[in-house]
């Protein structure tokens, strides 16, 4: 993960990996983490945390 910390904050990557752990079949690549980072960059850390928690509680599949 440290190779792309300059592109993506370690906190964001950790949060996304934590989200993925709620979906056992999910596999995240570094490129996918970068894409999610760009797509979700307008959200605050609190909003991201809330969204990830909700996705784990209510989702059947990893968000795409």
C-alpha cells in the first residue's frame, strides 16, 4: 500500500480495505482504490465512514 500513498491517503485506503473485508469475495487492486479515491474525494472522512458502515450493513455485494 505504501507505493501509492502519495496518490491516496493511507486512512482512505485503510477505510476502503476495511469495507472490502465486509464482503469476502471482494478483491481490491491499487488501481481500484485510486479510482474510488477520485470518485469519493468530495466526501468528508465522516461521510465516508458512514457510507462504508451503511454499505456493509445493507449491501449484498461490494459497492461498484
